[in-house]
């Protein structure tokens, strides 16, 4: 009878160890391996320094503007950037090389820079920046004004959207804290 008890005790211990190994394995896959498989990392086509531009006194709205319905309408066009950066500089610094790359690849060819948009919203979401006027941009967006190099862009391989696209729960939490409606029709059209 004593022999039977020791075998069943070993069986429970073995099962507990097996469960612990499975749990740790699930954590490793869920937090480490799966995100790397789900997201591909990309870099912006030009290493654009927001810091240099803000230090020159350029306001965000000079390059990023709203459309007539309040939607975000603008990444700067090649033409607007070429107003200041229309010629190659020959400067060998990191910023000089990026300006020369921009002029060679985009200004001279007449192509638009294919910027990667960190917070592009799905087509079924209507987000009006005009309705959110008065909020600090950094409440929802990265503080790029302090960045000399754009952060990595992580694209979801399944949806094609950025990892940084605003999530519905983030909007709902803010609306609830402000006493604003969370009805579907407020954001979804």
C-alpha cells in the first residue's frame, strides 16, 4: 500500500512539472516568438529628423495638415520638402546624406516619398483631428519632435496595419474619462 502512495505522489509531481514546463513554453512563444512572426519590422525610406526641423522653429502644422472634414490629410509632399531641400548638399554628415538621398531619389524623379504611417486607421473608422483640437498630439502619438531618427515601423503581416495604430479600447477609455459618448456611430461610419 505504501508503494502505491509513492507512485501516485510522483505522478502528481510529474504532472505539475509538465504543466509548469507547458506554461513557461506558452509564455516564451506568446511573448517572444509569436510577435516576431506576426510583425515585420520596416524603416522609413528617409531617415527624417523631426528634431532638426523643430529646432529651426518649423511647426508641425506646416507639414502635417487637416483635410476639410477634419481628417488627417497630410504627410508632406515631395514638392513641399523641396522648397527647402531642392538641391543636393554634398554634405557628408548623416543629415546631409539623407537630404542628398531625398533629392536624388524623390525630387529629381518627381516621386512621392512612400512614408510609413504609424497610426493609419482602418477604412471603417472616422477620426477627426478637428474634433480633438486642444489635445496634445503626444496624448495619442509618439513624441517625434524629440526624435532624430524615426522609430522602427512594425507592420502586422495579417492586417497590413501598423502595430501603433490606435486600438479601439484606447479611444473608448479616453472617451469614458472625458464623459464623451462611446456609441458606435461616433467613430464608425
